[in-house]
């Protein structure tokens, strides 16, 4: 079983999925993407997700319909609607469906990360949360707590970051001393290999 | 139309430089230029005659304090932000050396052939290996050293013990000027590299908007 928090992003614009992937993968999430609502729902049949992001306007099934399907099959799964088109009608309908929130384009890494954390926090607080999700969260803590992003934050990431930050000029000085020597070595090695190849050919 | 624009923004841009970084950058740029100009005026009074020595010293001191304060804006932002990873060292020396030489090859050859940079700019990894090394040394070594040596020369009485500890005022002055020369060199290289985007002004525009344009 995969112990990383699972995120599904449904958007017909592949760049949106890649943006989520780029931001969240580094933070310890596993991101899956789907280009249509139908594809997203298929994925949900084979995998359990901790949060689903869906674009509101897509060819075929739109985001509201996707949210309807998700809420009918997995009501515990938080759904966040991505929209550049936010209308009051859409938002009212989505709220009735229990959509956890809206996020408007353009998205920044901070928005992506904070909305994911917020959606997952709400999920953890929800009493009707699926046992599977709770079990998985428990396993995350028991097996590899450092993979849980919120635990990461609370368990000394800042301290580690600062230590690395302060160590960086010293390590950089080491590189400055070592790299010229290494460069000469690499040039010499390449020259030697080229010479041998030329000699062998003749 | 707005929706299309929003989609275009997301598709073609990555948010790399948040507002505090951009404010710091431009205040720092202005401060550094003023420090270099007033520093040159103080050092080479016989060559430049724009300001009197006294005015140049006064302006240099005030701008120096502003740049030091601004440095702490930068430091505070990065220390309390996840983006601190941009300044983290790469601990895998083999990987770093390989990427470093790839980047050097790009700058010395590939860029003139129209190739793409081997490094992809990302919010948590915005510097290529050569930039990373340069900025670690400039921001965490050269700049603090110049701030401290500047402070020592600002009030030699107050910092007399520090000055004596490093070998006297000549040593302090030499270090300060040597780093000043490094910064002059850096400003020219930085401005030139800034013009190597998709168009000559792309990188400059990015430093105002915060968005890296692909």
C-alpha cells in the first residue's frame, strides 16, 4: 500500500496537473492526473484519494458533475474545484454538494500547497472520514512519519532547513576549491580517451 | 477572455519570486548601485568629483544601513519560508559537479547554438548549479563580510577591538574594497545574464511580476 497522501487532479489542461505534481511531489504527496472527468472517476475506482481537485469547465463531464459522482460514491473524499470561471451559481451548487473549497486560477505554489493542506486537515477532522483514510494516516505516522507533510513541518523541518542554509557557504567554498581540480581531471580524462580512440582507429 | 488569459498565465508561467523577494531584489539593486558609486567616489576622489568626500561618505553610510536592513528582510523571508531550499547546498557532490559542468558547457557553447538550459527553473529549485554556488557565496559570505567591514570603518572607535582582531584598518579596508570590486563585476555579469531570456527584457519583467515565463 502506498503510504504517501494521494492527490488526484482532474483538468483538461495538462499543465495544471503538472503544476500540482511539481509542487506537491516535493512535499511528500503522490499526485495523479486525469484529463477528463470520466478518466478521473475511473482512477477513483482503482485507487483511494485523500483529496481531489477538479477543473470546473472541461469537455464532457464538468467539474460539478465530477463532484456529484464523487460525493455519491466516496462522500468522505474532499473535493476542491479549480476555477477561473467562478460563478455564484456554480459555487452555490458545489457548496450544496459538499465541495471543500474553490481555488481560482492562476495558481501559485503557495496556493496549491495551502489548499491541499487545508482540504486534508478538514478531511482529518471530519467524523465520517473513511476508515481506510484514517488507517492510512495512522500507518503514515507509524511507518514513516517524515513522509507526512504536516508532521514534517512540525518535526523540525525549519531547523533542518536553517542548518543546511547556514552550512551552504562552507560547502560552496569546498566546491569552489574542488571544482577546478575536478574540471581539469575531466578534461584530461576526455583527452586521454579521445587519444586512445584515435590511436586505436589508426 | 479573462478565462483564456487565466489559462494562458497558468500554462506559460511559474510563480518563482514572491513579493518579498522582488521588493528585496530591487531595493538591493538600487542600494548596491548607490554603494558602488559612492564607494568609488570615496575611494577615488581624484578621479570622480560628483560629490564632496564628506557627502559621499554620509550617503554611503546611510545607504549601507538601508542595504543591511534590507538583507535581513531577505534573510528573514528565506529562513521562515519553504523556498529556503533554493539556497541549500547539493550534498551529492558527483551530481552537483556533473550538473555544474553541464551548465558551464551550456553557457560557454550551447547558449550560442540556441540550445535550452539544462536546468529547469522551479519554485523550490530556481538556481542552476552555477548560480546556486555563486549566490550561496555572495549572499551568505561576501555580503555579510562587507557589511561587517563596512560597519568597522563607519565607526573605527566603537569597533576598535574588532579591527585589531582582524589585523588593523588596512586589512579591513582591503577586504571591503576587494569585495566591492567583486560586486561591481557581479552587477555587470548579473545585468548581462538578465538579458539572456527569451527576449532581452523577459528576465527583467519576471523580476517585477514574479512569474517565470516559459
